[in-house]
C-alpha cells in the first residue's frame, strides 16, 4: 500500500503505477458529473475537455461559489456511461461503491473517496467554473480546483484488480 | 394558534440544523468503538476520517454529507393538544426555511419529469410519521434520509418456509457497498407489503436493537468482511433493529431499510 500525491491532468504513467489498495491525494482541476450531466453529455457532447481528467461523481452543495459539502455519490448509477466517458480521455473516475472493472483495463483507475464525508471534502475543493448550470446545483458539471483531495483508495486499477469485487466474492463465501 | 405554529416552524428548523451538522452521541460512540476493535488498517483509517468529518461539520456548522436527504420527520403529539391549522404545513414551512438557512441541497424532484421543487417540499414531502401520545406534549424528530442507503432498501415477500435471516444476510452482502457502510439496518418482519416497510423505517428510529436475534444477526453481518465503504474490514454494520407485526399465515414479508454510517436525527421538544 503506497501513498501517492498526483496532479491533474493525469498521464498514462500516473495511472499505470497505481495498484488497487494504494492511497491517492489529487491536486489540480477536477470535474463533477452525475446522473443528468452524463445523460446530457451522451446526447450533446461534453462542454469541457476530459483528456487526462479526473471525473468526480458528486452532487455538491455550493453557496456564493463556495463549496460547502461535496462528498461522493453512488457510482453504480452512472455505470452505463463508463465506456464512453473513458473514451473522452478520463483517467480517473472518483466516487463511492465502485463500477464494473473491465472498462478500466489499461486505461484508467477508479478512486473511492470516503462516503458521507462531504464537509471534509469541501475543505479540499475550490470552485473554478460551472458548466450545464441549467441542470441545477447538484446535477451541474462543476469545475473544481482540488487541493490534496483525499484520502482516496485505488479500488479498481488499470491492471484488472477490483477491490470491491474481491470483498464481495469473499463475502459470498461466508454467507 | 399562530404562536404555536411558529414554535413548530422554529423547532423544525432547529431539529434539521442539528441533524444535518452533527450526529447523535451514541452513533459517534458506536463508530469510535468499532474503530478500536477493527483489525483492518484501511478500515480504521476510514472510520477515523468519518469522525473527523463530523467534527469539521460541527465546527463549520455545515452539512456533514452533501446528500442532506429527503425531509422525514417523526412527530409525537399529545392527544389532548389542540393545534389550529396543519402541523404538516408548519413543518413544511420549517423545511423551506432550513433549506435556505443551513443550506440544504434541494433534493426533491417529480418522479417522472425529474423537475426539482427547489425547496425540498411539495406533494408528499415532507414525509411525517405521526404518533399520538398521552397528554399535551409535542416533539419533532428530524430524520433526513439520503438516497445512497435508501436506494439499496427493499421489501421481500418470502415464502413462510424461507429463513428471513438468510435473506437479510444475502441482501446485505450484495448491496452494502453502495449504502455507505458501516450500516444501521432497520428490519420490518411480518405485517403486509407496506406495513413491513413502515416497520423497517421505524426500526431505524428505535436503533440499536439488543435482543438475541438482533445481536446474532449483527454478528453474522459483520462476519462477511465487507467493511467500511465496502473495501474490506470487520465493521460492516453498527446496529440492527427488528420491528415485528403479525402477518398472514401464507406470507412472510421482510423489509430491509438500509441506513448509512451517518445515522442523522435530532429531536426538539415543542411543548
């Protein structure tokens, strides 16, 4: 278990060295997207470049351009969009609960931020811009500046290892 | 009348403020004790980060989780109390004020158009569980419920020959990771299709359980090794509470209401 402090945009090398179980802190630009932003991007394309990006499944509370609470939402609801999002060049998806691991192979990692920790996360994020504001506060595509955003656990790495699946499989044998 | 209505509105705002920015002491104690027992280092780190997060939320008086939930309330109202006007309307007004003041995230949308009402109120919201009690007292418990854990909840209409505890353990093993474990599990056993679900919600309000069945079920769930956030560890659930009702001789309804580690609630006495 190694701890990494990485800057976005992420390179292929950044992603390749990460192994499931490692801890990551991210700094640099970070984009949020959840249910409605994903659906809209499928229809109309993405309003920002996602090359090397970290995409955060999050519906934050923002007041006067200040991040008040911004923990992760359940990634599973966005599972149907993983392949097309990764095709846009996203190298890290951040959320909670995990995503099927296969689309990440040789491309990207899934990072788990501790769920329910919105107040702590807000202290590590600054608003840069808002895209798709017509979707409302929680569903907009926010551009944040991440400052040592973490701790995040590499839950799915680019080499086919998936911590959630290992834990679920092991739990299945103990029922 | 307007004075009592105003007290209900203000109590609703205060209850939501406390529920959203802090956790009940007993919940914090359960998390700390689980962290002391936990053998997995990553799991311990998660539990401590959760406690840090609650401290930060309390200091800054901001919501500990960005999912400030749907507005659900448990109201205990004296039978002899005469309240002119609607208590539902007064609590809804409190929700609208709290949404701006705390602030809360506007979460309530129409199920088909997905249009957001903007203030967490509208048809069916807030949802109020009302109990009449002896006397003239009035208390309001705010119990905001986030979607991550609520989405994993379910009602199973089992065959009476099935083992309901096997069903519960199987469902928790499949679903826990998405519900922000360590969990509190409200179980509704018996009744009808909808009564089972109501019992499960009430079980969350009466957490934690201490009966032999509840303790054994908790132990079984924690032996699964799912751990905090589904990433492995000894701490999968912090509490199990079972509420029961008689059911039809041909039925065995089992409802599981998942609750994340941040079991938020706060009670204000109005009278």
